[in-house]
């Protein structure tokens, strides 16, 4: 079974609201994805995702009936924290979490689309770099960017990465990529919906770390 299909993301309702409990249950299965990338440097992103999930869940657990959707949480914190918002609480945690989720999405979509370095077709550096450029680089300072550049050197071979996504099973590349495309359908819709929510609520920040 594919690592990604072990816990498929749910289809969103017509209003594109994201159910908090379902979302947290789904994203909690994703951190092992970064183990497939091999380099310990990617454990930084993995740790960041785990930490942000924990922060959001802590707020949700305070009042599940009040925080049915992610937007319920963000709007409640806006009303509570006033001038400190959005750089506070679960709003800030979800802001960073969605960036990590976008990194995964762009990386997988790049693989599914067949993007590759023609001179080194069995490397996935071009896919990882595309994901980093799109999702995270603008929020990282010079030092963090250099650390990530170094991590690219240790990126796994494409064949090894796809095998890791298949949990070590011998699966044809195209079968694995078919699972990736299936996973991306609801996953991408969910990530896009969260980005749209942040844009609509003017909750996005662009400071660097």
C-alpha cells in the first residue's frame, strides 16, 4: 500500500470549508513522508509540521464544538487577539503548516507531471528544488536557504524515493505515480482552500526565519 493512500484526504464540501478534526487526522499521517527524502535536513520540515499540528490540535481540543472548521479557529483568534493576530496561536501554526503541505504538493505534482533533469533522470533534485522555491524559500533567511541547498546533494534517487512511498514494496514507477495522482486530488483542493481562506481573511504574513 502507498504511504500516501493510507489516509486519503476527504473531499471538501461545496463551500470548501475544512473540517478541523478530519484535517488534523489526515495531516498527522504526513510527517513520515519526509523520511522518504533521506537527508536529516528534511527532518527540520518534518519537525515543524509536527509542532504546528500539535499547536492547532491543542486549540481544537479546548472546544471541538466551537472549532468545527479551520476557519472557525482563525476567526475566533482574530476576534480574541485583536492587534496580535495573525502572528499568534493556531493561526500562525496553520500559516506555517500550509506551507509545508504546499511543499509536499508541489514536489509530488512535479513528479507526477514528469519533471526531471534530462542529464540526471533518476535524481529528484529538480522536483525538490521546485517545491522549495514555490512553497518555502521566500520565508527563509540566507542561512536556512544554504542549509536546504546542501540537503539537495543528499536527495535520494527517484527510484528509491518512489519505492519508499510504496513502503518498500516493489511497485512499478507508473503504478506508484498513479497513486500519487490519486492522492493529490483531494489533497491539493484542501491546501488550496486553506490558502484561499488566509487570503480572504488577510491572515498571511511574509516575514522570514
